[in-house]
C-alpha cells in the first residue's frame, strides 16, 4: 500500500427532484406532463486531492464537476 492511498476527497451530496401532473382525456386515454431536476441545489462536486508527493499541486483539489440539468417530458397512455 502506498502512503498517499489514504487521502480522501470531499463528500458527494446530490438532490434530485421531479414534479408531474397526470390527467385523463377519456376513460382509456390519459396523459402526463413532468419536469425532472437533476442536482436541484446546484451543489459543486469537487474531485479528490492530488496524491502525487513532490508535485506542485500535492494535496490540492484542482477539479470540480456537476451541473444542474432540467428535463421536460410529456406522455400519452392508452
């Protein structure tokens, strides 16, 4: 085991949400409108720190990822 294998990165928290509305056209035909929100709080997700001893960026978190996404959809059921 290498000495720097025990370096842990920051935690990862993600909140997704959905809202939808179902309705009926007739007894047999219905529909649904929906919106899905991924990473609803728009929290940045930071990468792990650099574990290369002797590097100029040793111990630094140099990357972040994640962004809020919204998806809209409609569906007809019969």
